[in-house]
């Protein structure tokens, strides 16, 4: 599972972070691994996975950087960990 973007609770700035969360079945726990940051901080985005190419697409959202909604899209390569 991947968790990306969002707001920081204390000051409501948007985030660039991408975190991969993996379920470890042998001991029934979860581990978190920080992945490459998105190019633009954002929250309230749309996103989808292309399972064939192993890419995540992040579409639109609100960006604190320009203090407005954005139409920018980003593509993340899961295998090679880059945007």
C-alpha cells in the first residue's frame, strides 16, 4: 500500500511525502519505508495505479506551494522509485 501527500495537522501545509506500507505476514506487523518525494506538495488528489507498467499517477489536488488547486499530474515508477 502507498500513502502519499496530505496535510500536516499542526500548520495545514501540504506534503510531498510518499510512504510504502508493507504487511509482514510472518509476525503480523506493518513496516513503513519512505520513498522518493513527489515533485509538488499536494493534498486532496486523485490517483490511480497502472498495474501493467507498475506506475502510480497523481492527478490534481490542492498545493500549498501555489496556494491554489493544481492541474499538474505526476507519474511514479514503483520499481525504480522515481517520479
